[in-house]
């Protein structure tokens, strides 16, 4: 029997703009949690759904098992999103939800949030329950939640958990003790108290995946300080590591590990149906959660594929064969790629403030064109599916989020290496770390110094020199990978950090030892390039051509200049540094060869502080 379709059309006027309110409204995982829906069980995909973004889901509510196949969410950020669910068990046969964010019709600043629901019962229970549960209870409940989100955006209220946090027996007392311990370590007291408040008052959904850079933005604190505080909290036993492996396409966390040595490079994404190799620069993100000795966190999902699961995707639309659809977009400037799920390649689009035209793109059996289209910030995109199969079109921003703490970044921090020297890859595994700035240093004439002043005094001078070099490295967000005799290998996130640190280290070292009979001169070589991370002597180490080249550069330094590769010299930030310090820094180009590089000619630069 076919029951009638119920249609509900609700709207609320909010003070926040569509752009500001979108991250909360479109976070369907959080919204479903806040409305009191039970957590989901993700079932094995049916054969016909294995090559699509459909999900087979189930939950149990009021003793009734509800099971459905969820079509891919469709959205255009920050204007609208919708989803269709077809049920195989429970009182509902089909439900479609469509949400639209637009300007307020009364002319006031803010948002008109329109919420439409079409729902068809599958049985008599549904026919009775839908008008009560959705037509009355849900309308009232949704309005309360959206108004609460609006007040959160305007900072009128804090985010209060809908479910009271549950602690391990003795967990609250343990939390107080650990917070007291961290405060006594002369760490930032305000950050420690903010972290304590987060663990003590937030619900499981919020603390199941703590991202330090997001907290830094919310707390208006320096990113490196928040990250360092989280690392110290792990060491104290307040937090635990989570190394998340991210898919390069959908950028979702596919697997999560407590220890870095459990991470393996080969990963499969069932959503994108691809295999990929993890790399530290893009695929491995460090997040945190409360220690189980303090507070057990149930990691559950209430929605698996809403717009905020993949915030880098500006629009997602599913089109039938031959279908044409027009979508309105409001984009940031930058580079985008339009792709079709499960198909290779994509159409590249550059969004610019200068362009002002409608863009039409057809995806046919021959795939994408090689040209790059220009697109205005706010306009319409006409999509046409010229294939014989349904296609899920995805318009994604190419830049990766800077809110992620990547493994490449955190493993190059000195505080991480000092606190967690045992965190390394499993023996035999290696993972690309992308590009790092690699520094090698060495003391000039150290052998002569040992013979001249004796082993004990010379060794003391070498140790003092390590302290100076380490201090300057840490100041510029670098870390020491290892020491070899009186030489140092260090890494930095960027070339300008590395050069500033080494100029200062040379300067301080000469100044502090010049009048002590045996001045120390620090030879330095810098290179920037891709390398791999491996476990060597139970510590995380780096290898590759870039490392070999940096090791060769140090031999060209006499201790009064720094030798940098051409790749480092041409770094934009370093060029700005040279321009700002043109009266203090001199540069000289040299052409040379390096042993082991097949007589290849290299351009390197001598950098001297006048």
C-alpha cells in the first residue's frame, strides 16, 4: 500500500550570516547528535553500491530497527544541501531533506534558514508517528538547536554538551591531579586550564578528535603553543595520540592508530575506491583524545557523509545520464578541481575576482579537457553529465586545510622529539614526509681543538656548542634529528626558519667563544626537498637525495658563511628575507659538483652576514 507523502516547510531567521552559520548547520554529524538521534551502524555496502558514495546504515530507536540506503549528500557551500534516504526497515519508506540558507526577506542582516522535509510512511506506525515526531516534535527541536547555533556564532553562549560527560572511576580526581602536575611544569597556565575545561565539559563528539590548530583559532592562542601543550599533556597521561590516515581525495580519516610505529603506508579508501600510500606531509594527521584512565570516549558517528565531513568540497551534485543542472556558487579565490567520483582526472578551475561570467562544463565519455577555466567568486556553474552512467560531481578546493597537524610538521618539532623519542615507524617501513628543509652543521677544526686543549675541555666546548645550536633551532620551530660526533642534522618546516636559526647560531657561537682562546666556527649547509622517514636506531630519521645533498653542502662552508642550495635560495619567503636584510646579508653564487651525483653541475650560494 502506498501511503501519502508528508511535506513540511519550516524557516527560521538567524542573526549570523550564511557563511558563518554554515559550518554548524551543515555539520550533520553534530546536528543529528544534538537532536538525540542514536549513533549509526555502518553496514557492508551492497554490490550495486560499491562504486558509488551510497551508504548502507542502521540504528535502533525506541526498540525499532531502522535501516536505509543513503544517497550521496548534494550541496553548494554555503547556500544549500540535501539528502535522500530509502528505507528497507522501519516505519518510513523514503525521506528527503533540503536545507537552504539565504538572505533574510525583511532586509535585516543574517540568514533565512529554510528546512524542507518530504517523508513517506511504509506502514501504519509511520502514518501515525510521522505527523507527531517530525511535524511537531522535530520542528520545535530543530528550531531550538538552530537558535542555539546562532547564539554560539555571536558568542552569546558557550557550547554546552547535550549529554553529560562520563568519567572513568576516579577520573575526575585524576584529571585534577594531572592538571596540577602540568601547571607545576611552568607551562602556559591559561592553556592548561582551557584544556582541562575542554575535557571536563565537552561531549564525546567534541573530544573524540581534538585538533590543536582548531583550538588555537578558537582560543586565540599561538598554534605551536597549543600543540606543545597537547604534547606535554600526552606525556603527563592526560591525552592520547591518534595518528589518522587521510585519503588524498575525500580527505577523510580511513584508519587511526595510537602509536606511530603502528602506521603502515598502504591504505584503502572504500568511499573513493582507491588504494594510496600514506605520506607524512598530507596523509598522516595527528589528533588527540582524552586518556582512557581519565575519561573513556565513545567514538561514534551520527552521520557519515554530510557537507562538513569534507569541508574542502565546495559543491557536490549527483546527475543522472544526460542530465544538466545549474548550481549557484559562492567561492573563495584559489584553485579548484571538478572531478567525477570513481573516475580519473578532473577539470581545473581558477576562481578570481576579475572574472564575471557563467561557466558551463560537460563531462562526456572522453573525459575532461586539459584547459583551465576561470570562474568568478559568485556565479552559476552549469554541469552536464554526457555519459551513460550516473555521476557524482565534486568541486573541491585544491589547497589542503592548514588546520591539520601533519606528521611531517609534528615530527620535525624539537619538543616532540624530546618527549617522544620512541615514537617511530615500524622497522622496515618508510613513509614519504614531503618536503622539509634539511640542515647539516659541523665544527671547524674540532680535531685540532681536541689535540690543543685536551679531550675533556674540548668535549665540554662541544657540549656547550650543542646547547647553543639547539636553542636557536628550537626558537625557529626546527628540531635536531641526530648528532654525529660534533655534527648536527636538523630539520625545519621552511627555509627562512632554517636560515635565521643558523645565522644566529653562528653569531652567538663566535661571540661566546672568541675571547676564550679557541673560537668555534659553525659550518652550515641547507637544502630543501622531499625525503622519507624511517626508523634508525629506534628513532625517527630521514633519508633520501635531499638529505644526501644537504650533507654535501656543509663541506663547502668555512664557518663564517652558510651554504644553501639553489632550491633554498629561490624560496619566495627567503627572497623576501634577503630583500629586507640587503644591508646586512651578502650572497654569492657558486657552481660546483658533488660526489655521487654523476658529475652534475649544481648552483649553490654563499650567505654571509656582514
